[in-house]
C-alpha cells in the first residue's frame, strides 16, 4: 500500500530537521528565560521585518492575537464586528470574548473570500470593524473593503492565520489594514511546535497596549497591575523555533505554489471546482480546497488510494450552535452554505514529493460519476 497522504502534515517538516530543532530548543532552555524571553523579542523583530510592518507583539495563539488586537483597538461591549461566515470559529469567538457582536457576511461564490457587497449590507450604527480573513492562503480583495471602511469610518482587521506571505497587489498581507493577527498553530505555513500567534501593527501605542495586556497589565516600573490583564505571552521555545523556521518560509511557500500549479494544470475532472484566484492576488496555499458535489463519495474514493482529505469547514459560522442566536435564520448566506456542504481539502504541504502530488492528481482525475 502507498504511504498515507494527509491534507496537511506538519510532523514531516519537523522529522526532516529534527536535530536542528532540538538544538534550537536546547539553546533556549540553557538561555533560561522560558517565557517571553529575548527569543520572543528577536522573533517579533524578524517577523515584522519579513512582513514589512513596523511592530509585532508575540502572543500565545492566533485566537488571543485577535482578542487582544480588538481590545487594543477599543472594540468592546455591544460593538458590532463584521466577520465572514466562511472562517474558523476563532474569528467570531474572539469578537465574543470582547463582549462585542459578530455579524456574519457571505463569501464570494468563486474566490470564497469575504464579499464586499455582503459586508456593506451588514453595516449598522453599531458597526465598529470588519475582519478580513485571508482564507486558504489567498488574500481578500482589500480595496473595496478599505473603501467601505473609509466611507463608514470603520476599522479593518486582517486575520492572516492562513496566509503568511500571501500578496495583494504585490504587498504582503499583515500590512494592508489597521491591524493584523497571525496564528502559528503547527499546521500553518509558519507553524510553531505548539500554540503561538502574533499581532502586527504600524501603531507603536497599539503594540505597547498589547504587550501590557498580555502580561497581566503589569507596570514594570512600579510593580502595579494597572487593570485586569491576561496571561497570553508567547513562550520562548516557540519563538526560537519560529525564528529558525522563518528562514525556510519563502522556499516552503514557493513549493506550495508549485503544488497548486500542478493541481490547477493537471486535474481535469469536471466534477471538481477550484477556488478562483483573483488577478491581483498571489496566494500561499495554506490549504488546497476544492468543491465537489458528492463529497462523502469523493472522500471515500480518495481514502481508497490512502489519501486523507479534510473539510474546512463543515458548518459555516452563522449556523454553528455557538452563534445561531446571533443570526436571523431567514437571512441565508448561500455561498458560505454551499461551500460548507461541498468543500474538501486535498493534500497541500511543502514536504510533498512530486510523486505524492502525482498520486493526488491521479486520484482526483479518476473520481467518476
Ligand atoms: C482563520 C483563522 N483564524 C484564527 C485562527 C486561530 O488560531 P489559533 O489556533 O492559533 O488560536 C485560526 C486557526 O486555526 C484560523 O484558521
């Protein structure tokens, strides 16, 4: 039997360089400041530079990056924040952690990214911000969103958890709006050896506020805790691993693009629909999501070839039990609902060999009616 291929495989990247990773961990342990140590400052600087943004605050997850980022921007009780229904639950949950209200909009039928006309329909007197989630590694169409934000005086936050290095009109995501949040969950394009995340901003005072809040709101001069803060710091081992892995991120993203190109060029099955790539976007393919009509049968067919697919995501946020009370059931979000019923993630990770890619192509092409 062929080796098993998964839709994502972070373990393989660690396995191929395990001695180097262990050296990084060893060095960090000997340095002795295991939480929020100098490795964190060093990674913050390196990642901000890589993204072309001036300030970075490392935190303990992408979810907490969203929570703290919104808090630092002053989003709170009763504020409405527009969020695409086609995202991971962490995006709207972080809105709720701030006692604000997620308002769900639809995604585009072809790019599967946030749909500007649907955003505009969600705006009320209470709207404070829009969160653009760059899904699957492709940037959102930012210009119309930024235009709407300007017209209605709204903040724009980028959720870059799935798009480290994606370009929009030649510029990296993370520096396209008021603030950006990244996840370094192990499966991400830049993945830690556990949980980690960060916030990027051009505003030094926002960075300082996040640094303050993530560390129990401690005033280091006086020893005073100035408000109720949080314990959401990045740990030093994750920061050191991330900085070590950052040097390979461009090459990894390049390999993801090669694999995506092979899929687009070589999968010729009318039963399979692809995500449309917007002409001004250069995606980094965190996930390779396709849409098929008979998803269960497709996944079983792939499994027969030892290819394990995923679903991102099976229930759109507005229909999740956690959020259902927030959404008027008469107001459907048809593109997000379609996607949740038809999307499948086929294997996409930089350590895939050409032979692995050919197996996926072949299995997709053999899927019949
Ligand atoms: C779009 C999106 N936002 C936020 C998150 C949350 O990141 P984390 O798992 O690091 O908390 C994820 C992670 O899976 C994500 O995909």
